[in-house]
């Protein structure tokens, strides 16, 4: 166990010897390094196995088919995973490169990018996006066992005006079940494009928990009253080791892809109606919610740069995909 963990964290030989003398030290040291690298909202789960993350696989995209729903309109990006260089952020990702730890005005703890406990920005306006308005109000229900510091979903309430986070058993109140859907794959779950009255949906609920933790939440009578929905098949750019394959998305990726599919489905329906001379034409997704991935993609870039800048760095080989850490030597930061 220690050998694999040490390989991931690049501990020096002196420190390796010290593991056997004082294992508590190495545990604290690993936690500190994880916090520095990914505590800004990066998902630190050992497995990215939230029910919102896993997609029921669809058939592969045929060769020569049109760009998929996760590519911005007019983009030549390939299906999945998301290409960071194709995203259209309202503020350059580089604005965070020199960000220092700042004190949260509410809890007075110092945070790197935002306070994941208070869900508040710690930097002045202009360092990262704020005020994003989603077409459906976003309600994130987090299991109490999930660490906020390691959750990718905590970024959403910081970036968006109409996103809220609840810790179960607290739940959003007053939601009309007929106008609320929950991102929770199951045999009875609809795809986004199959929801009959998608235009009438006003709320999206997302469960932030492992599969095992999510079962108790899914049995809740309130949660069970919402329409279940699943996504198409995507690949994650999640950088941490997980036992699952790449179709298990980080929670913030799943949220992002839902809104992409939502916009593209409504655009396709509007286009069909226009052909029938009914209703206005609606544009497909063109990057208006890319800011949802701002903190997530910045952390991804930081880790990419760390491996690209040091050819001696090694990462775990436990992944079934040997190229799990994907090197983009020619990429340009968004």
C-alpha cells in the first residue's frame, strides 16, 4: 500500500525510510499535498463513482458522423473527453495561475480558489467567473460522508447564481416533481432527448455521493418522486486513480454535459418545429455554460503541466488505460 502511494506522491528515499518509523507523518504529508494540488474543488474521491457520474454506455459514434452533443457548435472537437482548448471561458484560466490563498470572509479559513465549506469566492471579481445563470435551477444533494474539499460539485454554487448545495438529509423544498428531474442512471431513467416535456422542466437535482452512499438517498420518498435522467456516453478527464473506467465522470462533468444535452435537445426540437412553421429557431449549445468547468479544468491543466515539465515524474500504473494521464504537449490554455 505505502509503496503505491509513495510512487504517486514522489516521496524522497529518506522519507520512504521514515514511513516505517512514523507512518502517521506520511499520512499527514500525503493529505497536505493532495489538498494543495486538488483542494480547490478537485474531486479527491478514490473512485469517481457518484451516481451522477456513471453513464449507461451507448453505441459508439459511427465514423464520419456529425460532431457530438458535447462539442460546441461549429467546433471540430472529437466526441469525448471534453477538449479543454475548445471551451469558451469568460475569464482566461491563466487568471488563477498566481492566485494566493485568501481568507474566507465567513469562516476566516484560507483557501486557494474558493471556500468549499461556505461556498464563497475568496478572490476579487475578475479572477474567476461568477454570476452564471443556468437554464434549470441546480440542486446538489451531497452525502454527509463526502468531503467538501474533494468534491468537484462545490464549484457550481460559487460560479452560478441559481445553484445550491444541500447535505443529506437536508433537501430542497417546494420543488414540483412534475417539473424536476434527477441525474440518476437506472433502467427506468430517460435520456435527456427522451424527456417528453423538457421545456417544462425547471429544476435539476444531482446526487453527490458514492454508489453505496447514494442508495439511501435514492430511497428517499422526495427524491424518488423526481423523473430520473441519464446522459449519453462520455469519457472523463478526471486525473485521479479510480477503479472504474473512463465513462465514470466527475460530478461537475456530469452536470456540464446535462446542460449541453439540454440545450442541444431543445435546439433540435425547435428546428423540427420550424420546419413545420411552428415556433422560433433555437441555437444549439455554443459554450454558454463552459464556465461550469472553470476550476475543474484549471486543476486539470496544473496537473498536466506538472507532468509535462518534469519527465521524471511517474504516476500510478494501476489504471487499465496506460494513457490515463494524457499528455497534451501542444495544447494552449483556454
